[in-house]
C-alpha cells in the first residue's frame, strides 16, 4: 500500500521539478526588480518646475528649478502703456489665449499638480496686488492635455518666489541686473 503512494509521490515530484525551477527563477527576478526599481525611479521621475528670465526672447541669467514647490509668484511693476501678458504653454508652445494683466495687479500666482501621467499640470492662477487676490479672472484654458508651463511678459519684473501651498520659500529670485521682460516656466 505504501509503495503505491511512494510511486505516485515520485512521479508527481518528477512532474513538478521544472515548475519549481521556474518558480525559483521568477521569485529571484521579482525580488531583484523590487529592490532595484525604487532606487532608480525615485531619483529621475520627480517632476519639478523650472524657469528662466528672458530679455527680448534671449535667456538672461541662469535656469532656476525647484522640485519641492507647487506654486510660483512673480512680482512686477505694472506701468500704464506697457503690455503685460500671461499665456499658458505645453512643452513651450502656446495652448491658451494670452491674458492681459488687470490694471491693479502687481503680481500673480500659478500653482500646479502632478498629473496621473507624472508630469506637472497647471491647476490654478490668480492676479494679486501685494499678495491680495484680485477679482480679475485668471483662467487656465482646459485642453485635452493640461498646460505644463507659461510665459509671462512685462517690464520690469521685480522678483520671483517659489512657494509650497502659498507659503513662500525664501530667498526671492531677482532678475539679472541687465533686466528681463519675460519669465518662461516649464514643468519637467
């Protein structure tokens, strides 16, 4: 009677031996993937906002980036007769109608979220005066793919601030002493 069970057990073991090898190989592979993937993915996939100052479409100064911020504020002097325009972009190309600055505005704030695809997506904007939100509309035109940047044109630009949920991150970033009449922002 026991010989019958031993014979069945031996034939079952013979059939399962290749499957056990494959199972061991798969276990080792997944273990390696789970150990290595978080190390390589976390360093390179963190989206961040970056901007440059430009003067007459030429970059002036250095590129400024911040992976911790989720909004940005730009302070400017609004001079009568000087054009002041905000336009949202996707990959640096305009995707919205240009918005003129309201006459009372002397700064604006733009915030973003991380989209389901892992890239930055502009979410809100507001015109402000001395940090107080104005009733003037500032809208991000809905597009199939949300904008990931903006161009802001005016002269003079006084300063740019990174912030987290509206709380300013110091120090402020001044345009180069040679001047700047545009801020080009892109999420990366």
